[in-house]
């Protein structure tokens, strides 16, 4: 006999879009003026196959299907084949064009781009450690090529990082955009941080020299579907271990403070900044709801059936963004009306359900 049907935990239409229903509702709450600003657009996205880029593509796919947005996109990727293998639903998206290219050498694909999102950069700490020059080249050269390659009327968003603020222990509890930060630029471990600072400077330089400026989004920490569980992201590692029926292990004392914006909110914020953000202006993108790493581990454990044990080893920690890494998002809230709509506990429940479904599909 056939097995009973699996509960519908994802939307599965003819294009097999793997989006949770709750996440679809989050995207539906985006201001209509933002979606109208993207109607019949042609969007260039570099870094469109990573965590952030995948979410932007999913959001646009949803809007094209549900709102008849009529948007098209060109996504530049070093390995389009790997992306299609991981996300086969993309094959049904006729509005997506995949362009193979390395950010360090890419030529902006031909086309009348109305919008551009510059996100090509490695966020893997292991790559930054082993290949810091390549990390800097990808971010800096890739940004320069897009800024020079698109027209002056192309609305552009450059993805930066809260890493530009450095690890100064005296920085504010919630970091505002006008905080100057403190970085040791002679330390190769800060290659990613310095590359992002350079790309921000390039945005302003491009605006002055060629009239091609951009809004800047400084990304903090996130969670949700498509977040890698095999890198240096604590929340991803906790989810992996919990779903593998292993203890959640904190090597330090669990006291560092972070905040995590849910990915559907992240996508909504970024698209809003792309359409409505002021060129040459920076916006922090993240949650301002602080949580310690120990508290985070227990929240992850609670989100998984048969909650795993949390073990705190108390080892001396080094690196990883300092003791506190929380943005001040007053500017995004007051100027663009952006809000965090998915609390951490709810987002973790969504993520656990999504990860379990993906694992079941992979084993089927």
C-alpha cells in the first residue's frame, strides 16, 4: 500500500517553490509600494546563490507567482550547476537567467538592468583564514565591476556587513550606523571586514565620479531556511547537532551576546532598501533583540523534539565578533518602516520544520 501523504509543510505548486506557508505570509506583508517598485524590473544579482541571495531569489519567485510581478533576474554565480543541483525548483523559473562568472573577473551581463544587488563575497571564516587575498579581491573587484557596468539610473544595493564595526569592546551595546568602528587593518584575519569597508567607500566614490551610487545594507546575523549548518555560524551548528540527536556543545562560557533576524524578514528588508533606500546611505539589517549564546542554545534545543542536552565547556573563546554583536536598527525602522515580524522562537520552529523536510526529501 502507498504511504499516507506527508503533511504539506511547504508550498509545492507547478514550479516547486520550497517556501514555508508562514514565510509566504511574511513576504505578503511587504509594502505594496516595494513590490510595485520592482514590477517589470530586470535585476542583476551577484552572490545570488548563497544564503542571502537564495532568499532574494525565493522572494522574487513568490512575488512573480502570487503578485504577477513580471520581474526577471540575471544571477551571476561561480557554479550555476551546483546551485541547480541543490535547488532544482529554479529550473522551472523561466524568468531567471544564470550567468557563470567569478566576481573578480566578471563582466556585467548585457541587458538593461533596472536594479542590481551586489552580494558576491565569501562569509566562510575558513576561506578568509586560508585565502584572505582572494576574499578581498572578490568583494572589491566584484563591486567595482557592477558599479561601473550598470547605468546611472539602475537602483543598486551593495551588501556590506556589521563586521565593518570591528571588535572594539567599548563600542555601543547596539551599534548605530554612524559608529566609526575599530579594526586592525594589518591583521589578515580582518580581510573580510576590510573588504566590506572598501566596498562602502567605493559606493561613495562611484557616486561622486560617475553618478552611480547605491544604498548600503550592513548585514548582521540571521537564521532560517537555507542557512548553512556546516560553517562557523553558531546557530547553524546548534541546529545541525540538535537534529542529529547530539548534544549542543558551547566551547566557551556562553556569555557572548548576539541577535538573529529571521531570513524572511531579512529578504523583506533588503528588497525594501533596494527600492526605497537612499543612495549613498547605510542601513543596519538585523534584529535588535539581544540573546546570549547560551540562551540561544537552549532555544534551539526547545525547538527540537526530544530536546537535546546543552553542554557549556567554558573554554577561553577567541575571535568571532567580540562579546556583543547587536545592531541599532532605528534608521531602518524610522526611515523605511521596517520591523522584525518573526520572533526568534517562532523562526527557530519554522527552521527546524524546514530542515527536517529537506532531510526527508534528501533521504527519499
